[in-house]
């Protein structure tokens, strides 16, 4: 009987902890729409998006950008990110 109660309490604690971490994780991501202009051109590969993510992260601290994209124009490239960890 004691083992059953301990098992049930353990399961309840695990469920509560998992639920708490899911709520905390959901609150961290915010829509941020960060944009900035940088020198150079976009290469159409994963490196261009990563470079944009790194460049915007340097300019907009403490936000950590996510879902970034790059567009080339005459004077350089426009980087924009849709979501951020704050």
C-alpha cells in the first residue's frame, strides 16, 4: 500500500514538473520582427540565414532571434527575424 501511494505521488510530481516547464518554454518565445541592413549579399542557403541571425543578435541584445531570413538589395542585405527568445 505504501509503495502504491509513493508511486502515485511520484507520478503526480512528474506531471506537474513537465507541465510547468512547458508553460515556461511557451512564454519565452515572442514575436519580435527585428530588421536591419548589413553589408554584403545574401547567398541562398542556410548560411545566409545563420549569418543574419548572428548579425541581428549582435545589434539587438539581449534578444536572441529565431526564424531569420535575408534579402539582397542595391546597398547590401536586409535581415529580418520573426521570433525572439527574450
